[in-house]
C-alpha cells in the first residue's frame, strides 16, 4: 500500500499516524519513516484497512484493539539495557 493511501485510510476513520502508532504499540517515527520509501509494510496496510472497514460498519475499533494485550516492539540494535551502543570490542593485538 502506498504511504499516501495509508494516510488516507487512517484519515477516513479519524486517526493520525501518532494515534495509529499508539493504538498498535509502535513508535510514531517508525511509521513516519515509511514516507521516504513511499510504501508501508503489508501488516500495517492490513491493520489500517481492517480498522477502516470496522469503522465504516459502525464498529468500535479502539475498544476491540484495546482489549488486546499488545507488547510494544523492542528497539533493534546491539545495545544492552543501560548501555548506549552495546559493549565495546576488546582491544586486538595485531602485532603478532
């Protein structure tokens, strides 16, 4: 789905990117970053389409989603908790 179509779908049911991100447990910047690619991943397109259809039928999509226990996605990268950028590499002895 094109990012512009994604925004249009969200707009039809009164959602912003920030509100959608909070609803599905994602960082709003992660979703906004797809604007550069021009497309959103299939799972976000599917969720937004289903939300839009449920809204069009008069259903309460917020209540349906809030009943789920959504665990927020963990940030990617090699950092340990409490350490920015992970552990430093040991010094290599290259003189041998």
